[in-house]
C-alpha cells in the first residue's frame, strides 16, 4: 500500500509539471489534469488483471522506438507558441508515459523489491557512466540542440558501465536459467539505451516550451520530471522486454 501511494504521488506530481510543458497555465486546469492522469494510472493498474503486461506496455514502447528514430535526425526545438493540437497531443502523451511508468514500477515491485531497485539503478548507473566518461573523453556531441552536455563517448561509457552492473547483478542473484539470464541482459541494455532517449525527449519538450526545468518542487534540482525523465522510458521498456522474452 505504501509503495502504491508513493507511485501515485510520483504520477500526480509528474502530471502537474507536465501540464505546464503542454501549455496549461491555470492552476485549476493543471490540478484537473494531474488528477485525471492519476485516474489513468489506476485504470492501467486495473487492466493489468485482464491483459498481459506486455500488451499494456506495447503502445508506450512503440512510442519510444519512434522517438528513438526521430531523435537520430536531430530535431531542432525552436521555441514557439503551443497550438491547441500540440498541447492536446502532449497532454495525451503525458497520460501514456506516466501511467506506463507507474504500472511498470508496480509490476516490478510485485515480482520482487530487489528487481525493482535493480531496474531503478539502470538509469542511475547509465547517467553516472555517461557523466564521467563524457567529462573525460567526450568530443562528439550526441544531441547538441537538445542537451549540449551529452556526447556519444559518454553514452557509450554509460552503456558499458550498465553492462558491468548487469554482470554483477547476475552473479549476486545467482541466476542460472539461460532464458532468464538472456531476458535479464537484453532488457537491461535496451532499458539503458532508452533511458538516454527519455532524457533527451524531456529536454526537447522543455526547450519547445521555453523552460529550463520542469518545475521547482526540488530546490536545486528542478522538478520531479527532471529527476525521473530517464525512468519514464527505462522502466516500461525493461518490463516489456523482460516479460516478453522470459
């Protein structure tokens, strides 16, 4: 119950901040959106009893794959007034991304608390590896118009560190089943790659909305979305790939 309340708070606060990036300015409308996003997440949780988790997470994984391909072409996020169509699209995407991440977290917790913490660690390890590798050897910018500080060298360093993290986890958990190990490794590496995509996508949305941070709820760290942007992609991607192969 306590973990469910924590996930609900994460969805509620994330939706509150996302509403600004989608063009909502009135606090009343933002509150309505945040509450409706929480209801969407609860609806996802209820549907899990009727459908396989892989089917529920298929739409968000398709979205992240298309976003990955789209970001390769280097979108230029010029600041412009958000149209009704753009704002509505972003609001709907907020439902999808936050609800999918929420149901992914709950699914992992039901599997085991250890697996949940491991998956949360994927994005953290990738960020740490990317930061130190990029700072030492970073030369080629990964997405200069979105996040000037990120480099290809840093991204590779982050993935390599995640690989070591995976091998350590396999040894500590004493995994022996070949199929489970394959699912574990594939899900982890895919999740690490898409954690970078999640980070870049939120940077794109913020730049389009002319915002430096998603909010001010965490003094010195920006908003909630600034802390969990990578996990909006990494968590549902891991759950989808892991349960699909497993």
